[in-house]
C-alpha cells in the first residue's frame, strides 16, 4: 500500500423492484445483467441460479466469496482503531490522504483546481459551507468503492465542494470512522457498509441506474478476485450515467512488491523481504499477514474486464518513488491508473 500502508504490507432481497431496475439491458451482452440478484454468482452466502455457471474456485475467489476478504479488512481497521476503542473517538490513519487525486481525476474537479491542482483547499467545515450546488457545472455524483476511512473521498470533496459522494466499504469500523470525521457532511456524502463481493448487490438498493457521473476505486480492485472484479465492473456500468466513467488507481503487475514476492519464492511460501507483499496464493496474488488480499493488476486484463461489461477506455502505468528513511531504502512503486467510459447510446 502507499504511504503508511507500507507497514501494513509487511506485518488487504434487494427488493424485487431493485432487482428489476438492476437488470437493465447491457450493451455488451444484450441481455439483463443481474448485478444485484443473489443469482449473480454462487457463493457460500448466496444461492446459485440454475443458469449461472459454477463458480470458478481458486484460493483468491474462495477467500473473497466466503466473506473472509471483508472480515480481514474489518480486522485491519479494528487493529488500527485499537482494541475495544470507539471508532469515532479518534481518526484511523491507516493510509495517507490521496491529495494527488485532484490532479489524476481532474475531470471531477472545478476549473480552478484543474488550473492549479496544488491550490490550498481547506478542510471541509459543514457548519460554514453551503450545501453542494446541484445546478453547478461542477456538481458531480461519485460512487467511491472501498472508501475506507475517506482518504480519497475527503480530498476529492475538499477540492470540489459541489461533489456528492456515495462512499461504501465492507468495514463497519471504517465507515463509522469516516462518518465521525468533523469533515463528514451528510449533504455531500452518504457513507454506508456494503460488501461488494457478497451475492446480493447491496448497491442496488442504494444507487439507482445511470445516476453517477463517476465511480472511483483507489486501491480497491486489488482486493478482489477476478470473478468478483467482473461483477463489480458490471455494477459500475449500471450506476454510471451515459458519458460517466470509472476512474481507478491500483497496484501494477510489475510493482516491486509483486516482483519481490515472485523472485525466488514458490507459491505458499512467505519470504522474509522487508517489502514482501505477503503469502503468494496465485500468480500476482498475495494474502498479507493480516489476511487481506493484494492482487497486482495486469493492464490488459483490467481493460478486458471493463470492455466485457461495455466500458471503454484504457490503463496507463504510473510510477512513484517511495523513500523509507527508517529502513534506508528507496523503491519505485508501479501503479496502474485507468479511465473507462460508459458511452452514450448512438
Ligand atoms: C487499500 S484500502 C483503500 C481505501 C481507500 N480507497 C483509500 O483510498 O485509502 C482498500 C479498501 O477496500 C475495502 N474493500 C475490500 N474488499 C471490499 C469489498 N468486498 N467490498 C467493499 N469494500 C471492500 C477495504 O475495506 C478497504 O477499505
């Protein structure tokens, strides 16, 4: 993970009407995409439909579909808040605020920030700020997947106070912490718990079809196995307005942590390297010591997943130098960043 997360690396019926809504016609498949139905995919928490192919079983898919992935993230945040502590009592600083998103996700920003991405943006003060102006050209409705405690959502809202963010995460503790922030303003953010890997689509009840200008996922898709990734991509297509886009940033396949893990290590082995990503369970897929999953993403594969659901775009490689003064090491991290658009019907 980036920043403080480095240490973590060491130590990732909805209602019938909602079902019908979510079964919108999908351009890539030409049939209803049942993104919100329990029939979406067989898991231990959901019943498989007769017409659904059997779940591909893999160590990563088993972890995610059994709910172990979500439970691990909840444990991760509980550890950060401290045993028995009230998640609203103090901010969880698991990750650094991702200020660079105002530059990298510039299309969500007002012109003033696009012109000067480094402009000072004060913390949000709900008592002093007017509600977001829904008539402003800067008004954007964003779904932030795997929002954690808001290290991406708050910097985006600070830079664009006319933004509204639906922020979801599988960890109750993370959401409680986000909501307890003095910057949290229910007029510009709806934060809720949802396991996006669960058989039901929790988003179907919360987010209508074609209502979002963008879906963001920052170091989120790497927590999913490939099959879940495909289902979440279809859900992105459902919630996006025509012309809206998925914007994401995540671990790249050639990131040093993946290289460290594969170099000389055999599957299932844990290496002693300082920057090891964890125990390798599949190609480019690791379970960290805290049980969270880290999948290093291949650009071509990511493009294929989004294309499959009808989202058009591409990924690019982004590198970032990280200095760990304590360990006296300098490493170059490699990330994939992408933009995938739901094209307006011709
Ligand atoms: C590396 S953190 C990134 C947090 C945040 N996006 C940020 O920018 O700091 C990954 C997040 O994805 C969430 N997550 C992982 N699997 C999830 C799932 N199946 N459903 C919803 N959230 C999930 C985790 O709880 C965690 O908060």
